[in-house]
C-alpha cells in the first residue's frame, strides 16, 4: 500500500550547516558546500559545508590539543559523567527536532526516531556516564574514557550530527573534545583514517570502505581500528515456531527502516513443515505494508536514503530476476506524487547462495526466502556468507536454539526476537562484518590503553 507524501510535513528550520571545530561552527577552508537531499521528494534541504583534508587537519589539531593540554581527560570521572548526563538531558529535550532532522535527511520514520532511535542515544550516553568514574579508564564510550574526537557523519545525513555538536557545547563539553567535519568519505574520511595524529578510528559502514580504513591505518601510524561493517543476516524459522510471531519477526527484520539496517534479516530460511503457511501470511502482511511519507504516523516504511541507494536496490531486484529467483511480491519503485525514492517491500523465493541477492548486502527492503529440511542444512546455508553480524532463530525447542546459536558464526544471535539491543550487550561482527564491539564495557575498553608502570621501593620494611 502507498501513502501520499503531501501531508504531515514538518520541516524544521535547519540551524546548523557549518563544520564544528574547536567549539565553533565554521565554514570549510575551501568554502565548498554539498547538497543534502530530502529523500521524500528528491529536493535539496540545505547546503552543508564540505570539509576536506585541510579542515580535518584543523579538527585533529583541536582534538589533539584538547587531549594533550585540555581539561576533559583530566577531569575526575564524576565530572565527565555529570556533563554527559546533561548532554543526555538536552537530547531528550530536543527529541522532536532531532527526529525530524533524521526524517527529512534520511527518510526514517518520525515516530520511530522520536520513540526509539533518539532516546537510545541519550540512554547510551547515560550508560557510559555511569562508567566514567569506574574505569579500572561512537562517541559515548570515547567521551567516558576521556578521549577527544573528530566525527565524520555520512555525507547523505549530516544534519543531526551537527545538531548533536551544538547540544554537546551547551552541555559543557570543552572546546576541541567533540569536532564534526561534514564531507565525503573519499576526502574527509580518508584524511581522518590516514592522519598521523589520530590514535584510533571507529568506522561504521560498508566492508569495501572498511578495507580502505584499515589500509590507511596500516600505511600511516598503525592506528587502532574498530569496524562495524555489512551484514547478510539469516533468520532461521523451525517447524515448531509460532507462525504469527515468526512472520512478524521476518517482516520487521527486513523492512525496519526500509531495510537500511546493517542487521536486516535479508535471508530467511523456513523449515518445510510450516513453509507454505508462513509464506502465505508473509505475502498478505507485505501487501498491506504502508509505504509513504515518514512523517505520517500510519506509514510503516519511508523512502530510501538517496537516489544512488534507490537505484542500487532496484538493480539488485533485476539481478534476482535474471539469476532465476522467483519474485513473490513487490519489486518495483513507487511514485508517490511523482517524487521520492520509494520501493515496494520485495520478497524473492527459490534463491541459491551464489546469487547476488543472497551474497551481497542490498541495504534495502528485499528479502530472500528459502525452504530447508534439517537443522544441519539450515546451519550450513546460514554460514554460507562472507558476513557474520547477527542471526535470528525462531523455535520453541531449547536444544535446537542452543545447537544453532553455537554453530552460526555471527556476533549476536537473537532467539525468538529481533532487534533486541541493550546498552550492556556487546555488539560486533564475525568474518567480514568487522571487529571490535559497540555497547557494553567492551566498547569502553577499545578507547583505553593498558600501561605498565614499575617503581622500585628502596629501604622499605615490606620487601
């Protein structure tokens, strides 16, 4: 189903479009700007400063000075915690505007941003604020550890990152601690990865770019690298599963945020005993799925983030058809008022693991659905991927759940649930999904370095 895009429009005033360096919003040195596009319409929202190597040099210089000479790393942990708590409070107070910025910039559902995504940011800050005075030592764990940083948001979605920088300053985070350089990955991102004064890089994005980050780190100063990369996550549904629950998990697993989620359940394996029943329910629910203006509270799926991603998804759908998979439903773009980057929820069946729709991370609302007979077959097919970010299992049999969860090579296994994140639950991938953890104390430790200090004690009665 489709929803019109000319209602429920809530365009906030774009307040921040410049780079944020050393506590101030500044133009890029070159004076260049880049367009940020509203994917609902394809129209320009604003022009944002386009940072490059020279701007990164300034931001790194500010961050290095703040680390080497500034107060932030020297504050007691309790003082960093107090400021981080204030930062979190300011995020909560500005949740509507932050959610609206992500909606017009990325096509995310306004209701989901307001109810889940933005509150998770403030919750994450509070979690690490609680650890700041307990260090026995991604922005939240780095701040808690006393680090300073340069943030380079995706060029498609820079607006909310700049707003967060504004709130960080209001919260009392000292100048130079948090810097934001908007720009392209090939220039600003590459400059960060190869910079000799950057001690560590944490990157979230594609495996292709993750390789480049590692290469740049290796050929510069061997900086520490943490990567959260792509996924092609399997959801395995067994005969004893609750079919209604399994159908809902499969649907939301691939269609949440229009499939632009690294953990999307893009490969769904269903045991043959319930396959036909589940497929029927899945098609019914998919055809009733509402695509449209992400500000509309009735809408379940907004537009893809930009034209490039929109066209990439449609090309994968054509690959699926050519390679012999069966198109069960969807497969076309939606023209809502003749504008925007909307795609129908799409399901393929009868796929093989060597097909592109089964191998590559599509990052869109495209599910590949297959039937299996035995547990061993399900495990083997689930592991036939270069990725290993997450996996889902739907079964009432604890023995099956234990066997499969221990056999699948993925960093997180969700049993009878999906998208079950928690601040205390480490999150990271296996294989080409990267390494290093987000969330939990594991994420904090990657921003700390062990040092051994030895002092001899002379003329002491204790020796």
